[in-house]
């Protein structure tokens, strides 16, 4: 398995709080929730990676 990339994301505190509440509702960490949302956006845009596990 390839190494996971580390990325620093700067966001508005209100956006972070909303993502944190969403993550809590779905029993995920904020990091996992952001990755899940990005994967869904990539899939919707037809840009999902061709390899790697879909979560």
C-alpha cells in the first residue's frame, strides 16, 4: 500500500466546526470526513482515482 500523503488545510473556523459536527454524526474523525467528502466530490465530477480503495 502506498504511503498516505499529509496535507495542511486552512479553513474558516465555522467550516471546521460544521465538518466536525458532521464527522461526529457519522462516527468519523474530521480527517476521515474530509477525505470521504473529497472522494464523493471526485466521483460526482467523474474524476475519481482509477486505483485505490473506495471507502
